[in-house]
């Protein structure tokens, strides 16, 4: 049985205003709580563990929101209340960047992983730009294409060429920012 739905049935959130606010779902509350605990852990432990582990931890922590936010939170990020909370984490990332950027210990491996933290702010803003483009060009919300499927992961709607182009734009910006985050 096909999961394809007519455009007007596909995405009821496309009928909502661009900026709308709803109560946080249980998933939102759990994901925010877990990421908050992870933020506290990274902040309090990065200078207490071996430097190579600290590097991996900081990079994974930053990428978790930058890519995980796109692939697993794209429905949540439509809710402006939830978006503001995650945007708050991007401000925390920026503050962490300024606090950690001159840490000699983190610079000991020829690069500092903290440069990845400053990318979160830009990527979350770009997410909303792509969402706006999606709503204006196809009257459907921005989604994440699923590998090997013609439907997206969470909304189960048919992926369009515009969805794929918007995904490539996000992936390209992530790649460019990551590339320039490390020395060459």
C-alpha cells in the first residue's frame, strides 16, 4: 500500500503561519533535557579528560545538534517555542566557543575542535530560511529526505525535487562551515 498523500493531506503544518507556537511534545522535552545534561557534561569535563577524547567529544557534541537537529528534530523546529530553545543552545555553543577557543590544551593537536561550535547559530538560522523557501515554493514544510526512500522519515510524505535541493543546500553549508572550521 502506498503512503503517498495528496499535497493538501500531506502536511497540515503547512497551513499554519510560518511562526507558530505550541506546547512542547514529550519527545521535545526529553531531547532538550538530554541535550541540556550533555551540555553541562561537556562544559564541566572538557578540560578534565584526555585531550584526544575532549576533541572527539566536542566535535560530536556540536555535530549532534547541527546534523541531528536537521534529521531528527525538523518537525520540532517548526514550533517556534521549541526552535527558540534550540536556538538558545546555539547561543550557548557560541559562548562555549569564546570560552574554549584559546585553551592551549585543546590547541595541542594542531587544531581546535571548538570552531565547530560557532556553526550551530548559522545552521539553525539557515534551517528557517530553507523552511520558508519550502513553504513559499511548494506550500509544504521543509523535511529531511530518507536514504533509499521516496518519502521523508517523520512526515512520511513524498519527497520532491525542491526537498532534495534544499537538503543539498543545508548539507553544502554544513560541509563548507565544517571545512573552514579546521586548518588546511
